[in-house]
């Protein structure tokens, strides 16, 4: 089970961190995930797998029920077989620094900083540039990528460093446009110590996706990303089927 679960006031008591109930026939348990010391702040820790309980399978069809999902918890995926599962690989992976074009904004320009993140990072400098209105993208700095989009439908994932907003009263936004589609504004700001914030810190990036409309043939399209707020550090662009 791959899940985001809220931690209750950093309590290490299992009863304080139950996020759902799992049952199968007469077997059942409350699934609980608890923090280990100060693990949420350890930069070297990858995604963690925890045994939250055991149910017994019988020959033939089995019915697994997940219920009583607590507010703030989310079940993303479930796996049967190899544990933990191997991560899926994207069809295309482009490092942020391998862009085809960059363009300065009204103030500030896009720069590449070596080894800023798990790849070289792209961001707007100087760091005290203003935020830009999403309705006036022509004023904001942008970066472009030429992407081979496969036939069929899919999605494009943008990975950035998991930064919070860096100035009071501002956001942490960028806008994304694939080809002639309307731009989509994404925010990567997550509240301090929320489940999303902890996941981003542990894996080393924040992620947002946009859909690829279904097409009969593969095409090459341009992806533009406007950096609307200071503090956005691009890391990778991935294409998923």
C-alpha cells in the first residue's frame, strides 16, 4: 500500500497515527504509520516502507476492504507481489538544464546552477525578483523544451525542488503549456509538516503533472514553463504513457 498519512503532533504512539482500517474476511487491522526520531528532516532518507499489518489469503478469490480513511490521508496505489515494488520508468526523461531555449522576464533571467538539487537546477536570478501575474505570462521569464510526445494519451510530469514560498504573501507557482494548449498554472507550495511536504522532502522533489491529449501518431511538441514566483528550481521533465 502506497499512502500519504498525517502524523498527529509527531506522536510515536500507533493509536495516534491510524490512517485507515484494512480487512479481509475475518482478518483486519488498523493501519498506522509513525515517525522515527527526526526522520522527516533527514535528507538522506528515501521513501520508506513500513509493515502496517497482516491479512491471510485463502485459495480462490479474496476481497480486500480499505475503509475508515482518516481526514488528510490518501491511498495512492496498492501492489500485490514484489515488495517494495520497483518504480515505473518514464518514456522520456529530460534534465532541466537540457532545455532548447530560455527567455528573460521583465525582471530577472533563467540561470543554470550546477548541482543545485539532484541534477543541475534552473531558476530565476536574482532571487528577489517580483512575482508575475498568471494573466500576463508575456512578462515572466520562461524556459522551453522540445519533447517527443508518443501516440495515444499520457502525461507530462514537472519535477522541481520541494521549496516553500520564499516571501510572505507570495506563492510558489509556475505555468506550463504543451504546444497550443492553454497554459496551466501549478503551485508547489505545501504547508509545513503536511503529508505532501514530508513526501517531497524525503524523495527530494515536488511534482505536478499535465495531461497529454490522445493523438493517433507520435509528434514533437514544445513545452514552455513560465517561472512566476522566485524560489522555483526546475529539475526534470518526464513523459509518462
